[in-house]
C-alpha cells in the first residue's frame, strides 16, 4: 500500500516560540558577551601599542574565511538537501503501519524551513568556526614572496612549497570534507524522503538518488586524483629514511610513479561513477573502486616496499647518496648554516702551553667569566632586592657594556616588581594595583670579577661587584629612566595616573611617591571603559574607586615576550628576553623567528625538544614543540620598560618569509636601517637558534654523503656535567654560554655564544662552536674541529677529573662540613694557546637558611690533564701553567671599573737570608706586575706586551735563582704543582 505523507503537523504555540527565542538570546549573550568584552579589551590594547592594524588584518582574514567556509559547506549541504527533496518520490511505499521513517518524514516535511535552513546554517557556523582558525596559511598565500631558489627535483621556487602548496592542500582538504559530508547528508535525506528503500533483499534506489550519490562519489574520487598529484611534491619532505629527510631513492623511483598511476586510475574511477548517472547498473563503479583500492595496495604500498627491501637496502649508501647530498644542502640553507656563515677550522685541542704563552693571551684570560647567571639570582635578591616586592628572574642575563673605555661582559638584571611577592596588607586591592605599580633600577656586575676571595674578608668575599642605577643611585651604567612598568615578573594589572596637582600615590622610595607620566596604558577616563574592565577582571573597585580619574590608565599584558607575540602573531618568540640599557633607557630585547614547517629536503626539527637543556626550567618558558624545517632570526624586537612601546626591526630583511609577513602587515616592521648603533651593540646571538644550529651541525658538518650515511663522523651535544646525575648523552644538554673571549687568529676579545661538542656517544671533545654577537661579524659561526683521533677530555670527563682530584675532593669535603652546600657553576670551555682551557666556579651557600645566597668559594681550572684549584683564578692558573701565568686574569682582585687587574697573589717577597739574586728577581717581578697593571688600565696593548715579556724574564730569573739556593726564599713562587 502506498500513501502520500500528511500535509501538516501541530505547530508550536506562541508562548513556546517566545520562550525558545528568549533562551536562544540568553545563550548568545552568555557565550558571546564575554567574547565581546575580551575583543574590546584587546582592541584597546592594540590601539595603545599602535598595532591595531595587526588585529584588524587578523580579524578581517578570519571573518572572510568564516564566511567562505560557512557558505561552502553550509551552501553545499543546503543544495544537497534541496536536490534530495526536489527529486523525492511522489508516492512513498510504507513498510507497515509501524514504519518509524514515516513519522520523521512527516515532521520534516511539515517544517521544511526549519530543517532545510536550520541544518545548513548550523553546519555552516561550525564549518566557519573551523575555517577561520588557519588564517596564517591564507595570508602567506596571498602575500607570498619568491625565494629565488628552486628545489632539485621539480625546479619549483621554494616559495611554492612555503606559501602556495599549503594553501592548495588546505582548500583540497575542505573540499574533501564538503563532499564527504554532502554524500552522508544525501544518503540520509534520500532515505528519509523515500529515494532509498531497504525493503526486500537488495532494496531500491531511485534514479535521482543514484545520480546524486554517484556524482558526489565521482567528485570525491576526482579530488583524490588531485591529492595524488600534490602528493608528488610533498615527497620532497618525506621521512621514510631515518637517517635523513627528503625524497629517498624509493620515493623517487617507486612512490612518485605510483602517484601518477593512481592519479590516472582515479580519473577512470571518477568517470565510471559519472557514467552510473545514466546507467542503472552499479557494477562499473564498483569495479573501478576495487581497481583503485588494489592499485593503492599493490602499486602504492607493495611495490615501494619490494624496491626498498631488495634494491635499496643492500646498496643504500650508493642508492641514497644523491638524496643525502640534497638533504645536506637544503638543511644548511634552511637553517642558516651555509659556507658564508659557518667556518670550520682545524684545531689541535692539545698544547704544552707555557706560562708566558698564557700571560700573552690578553683576550681570553682577562675576561674569563666567574659569575654564572643561572646561580646568582638569590645573591642578587639578597643584596640588591631592597624591598620584598622587588625581584629578579630565576636566570639572570649576560650582556656587554663599555665602562671607562673597557668593554666586557656583565651579569645584568632589572629590579622588577614581583607581583607574587606582595604580602600582608600589600595585597590589598589598592596597594596591589594602585600603589605597588613598578620596579626600580638596573643592576649589573662584571662577569669576570668578585669583590674578594671568600676567606680574605671574613666570609664576605666571593660576591659580585655590583653597579646599580635606580632613582637614588647612578652606577657605572647610567639609566635616565630606571622605573620598570613592563617586565617578566609583573603579572598583575596596574592603574596609574592622577589629576593635575594631585598627590602622587605610587610607591617609588620609602620617602617619595610617583605619578606615571609615560604613554603606556589604556585610558580609564570614561565610564564605559571602567565598566568593561570591571567586567573583564571581575573587580567592582575599578568602577567605584574614587582615585581613578580622567587621567587614569590601566596597564596589562606587561610581559615583553607576550607583547611581542601579540603584535607579531606570525613570529615564534625566543623564550629569554633580556634587559639592555640603550641611550639611557631600559629596553627589553626579544628575538623573533620566522619558521616554515616544510622546506624541501631539509631536516625537520622539533623546536621544544631541540632547545631543551639543563637551564630551561629556570627561564620558565620553552618554545612550542612544533616541527620546523626552516628557521631565521629575522626580527629583533624591543619593549620599553617604562612605557611598553613595542618596536619590531627587520634584522634579516632578505628573508622571504619575513618579506611575506611584512606584505601582510605593512608598516609593522621597521627596516634594519632604523636600528641605532647603540641598540645594535646589545644584540646577542639568540640561544634558541644557536641550540638548533649546534644540534644540526653535529651531523650536517659532514659533506660526503657516504660518510654521512655511516654516521662515523657525527658529534653529540654534551650533557651538562654540573648537574648531579646528568651523566648520559640522553640527559639534559649543556647550555651554550655567552662569553667575552677570543678565538685563534682573532684580534681582540669579542662577545660570543659558545658550546663544546663531543664525539658521537663518546665524551671526548670533537669541536668547539662559537657564534659572534659583534655588530661587524654578527652571526658568523666558527667551528674549531679537533682531529678525529683526539683524546682531548670533554666536559663530563673534565668534571670527573675535578671531583676525582685528591686535593679538590678533600677541600670540597671540608667546605661541606661547615654547614654549607656546594653548587657547581657553568663549566666553560675556552680555546687558549692551541689547547682547551676549562674553568668552573664553585659556589657555596649556607644550608637551611632563607637568607643565605651563593658565594664564589673556589675556581677549578683544567688544561691538558692538569688541575688547578684555588679561591683566586690567577693562582689556579699558576698551578696549571706555572708562576705568573695568571697575571692577566681579573679574578678576585679589586679593580677600577671593569679593567682587568693583576692577580691577588703577590710577587715573591724575599725573607731573611735571601740571596741577592732572589731579591733582585723578586723586585723585577714586582716591577713588571706594576707595569702590567698600568698598561691594562690605560688599554695600551703594546705596553702590555712589553710588560708581559719583562714579567716572563723576571719569573725565569727568579726560578733559576731559586734552584741555585732552594732554602733561601721564605715565600716561594707558585709552581705548576701547587
């Protein structure tokens, strides 16, 4: 029996409709109201920083993608439903009196507008929300810039893979989803409307249903043919081989031809589906689908596996050589490791350096760093915090400054307001947000000096020699505006500003208050803004506090890293901003990276894992563990600590990725020519980029594909030997270190980022890597490669040598017995006199006391298997190299400004019964040391050389006289052994 569906169904009452509409409006308000508040707060913030165009571009792109995605999928679903309804059977057989479909069919037909429009609208909204998220791919496609370099297989510009292919693949994926959803919707709609019936053994399908489903299936298979075509290009970043990235021999000779074959079969299969529109028999499409599936298995999977197993594997070193060569070239290009940026030089690593040779080193020895910035936060806090609500980051920073004409590295930190350190009544809302609003001061200490040896000052030695510039003090690094409103430790919002003539209320010093006069902050001068921020923070005081006036402003999002990320959402931001005094103002310097996920043949690097090291936890943040195959430090950003001004500079303006984003956001990035010389002098080679590059150089320093395949010449990044229990290669890596030091053949000291590298799965040294931060040579990487058969000790072995030395271990045990804990500072590796000098500071801290802090107690030195250990660096060097070797070391000797001084170990003093020869030699040593001090203070290198020569001759004369009369001197010159 057949019957026509009922014409109508009971409609909703007016009251029910009103209640449903009210409920929908309430849901929209609850869900959308907070988003509107968030958006308005962001809109104000971007307006304050001057980057509202960035937010506008991002929002416009997302809105357009939302509309297009919604219309694409929602419109396709609407068309599918309309066709299914339009060509439904006029009479629908009923399977029985209890047929459940008839009931649903009645409801749907009676409310066609609700279902016919509501379902596509809901699907469209969901699709739009999903589509608007990937705005970066669209902007990169619209503004893509050619690289001027082509891939070695197809000859396409790299920009095709960076900007075009990801966008085309995104569109293709959306078309796949659209067709698949429409197929399911058509299947359900035709079943509901009766075009598909399951009665009987085989059921029945109407001609309209068959045509619609066949067309959708054919379009899906055609899209699959397009996907096979694009798969050919994506083979260029294949990870089939574990030893390298890029298309392998199997990919090029089996998988790529298979993609073409499958593409042709897909077109044939699509034609079979289209033919089914006119034929009732579905055998042809079924045969085509089976052919496609079998081809995918046999041609797409089985044949490549057979080729790999029986042709490639037995001769992999030869078969994969061209691909490995491409991988090496592409990786070096993608990560900035080309020959014009990386210089690999042979270096012996072993030396029998004399004390004279060490004294002659006026670049490295005087600048040996004794202060470890990762160990001294408590020292800075206890001695320079001033008030409980000020603080310093867990890891301090290293930068260089020129003081009294002498440039050297300093441990630096901004004395910030620490929002988490407020206690008691300081946490009252008024105090927290209106009184304690900013930090105060820039604190620095020469990295190569301490005030005195620990024992020489009754336990008050081994401390940094601070120079402080704040509102009450001007140190050797003067700061015109020392107040810090934007920093890493300030997590709360602050409300600043006061009416003209009103009394200041912000805490500045114990005897003075301050009113903010900078441009930072968003105005609270109108009731609407106060209401919005009251809702945003859930704080009624913002609305009702009488101190807030027309001149009041609210500061929020104050972390320098967060500010740069917001104004440049296309950047990957380095996790270690650092403060620098530039033209009298404290500027946070933030490094920004441009990255790509897929660069043909280049290594794919997980950023988070690769930049992991033993100090990462101290910095509080890590890079996202996204996989990249291209990395450039293209942007240097600054954030003014007083007014929050964010400035982006195009540091690598030749980077095509940066040029693309500059096209997308015109006017947001200033050209490199706008970088002042005073700012450029404080640029550091970024640690995160360096860590990625050193990891790659452990393999990609190899040129020969066969050698690369064998891995015999690979290196490793050493684990940090100063961390207890960190003894294996898989443990946390040793971090790189910023040093003011020299390199073989280099004139003068330079500011470098350095790292030791060891042999693969061995602890012997393989190479020494250094990246220059000097403006003239910035980014130049020098690798000192040791001979392949070297037995030069690496960091782990040197640390074991230190701890195994009887004298060292016994003294360390004595230090531990005095209720102190021992903490090993960074183990520095320094190329000196043809060998490698290791220097490690040892800090002690009183156990169980909150007010304790680390102090430099000893300095460990190793060179060529000899160990020195002393409170004074100069004496430790003397123990290793002989008397007078440490004459140029700064160490613990008091000095003016930052000028390195002679060691605190005095020249030999003749005692009773001293021979005239000894007395004369001792006087000559004293005279030579005085000449050396004067030459170092004046910066006269020629005079330093003359003084060192005189000192060397005097020491030799003293030693000769001492041998002739061994019992005479009461205070012998230090010998290499002691």
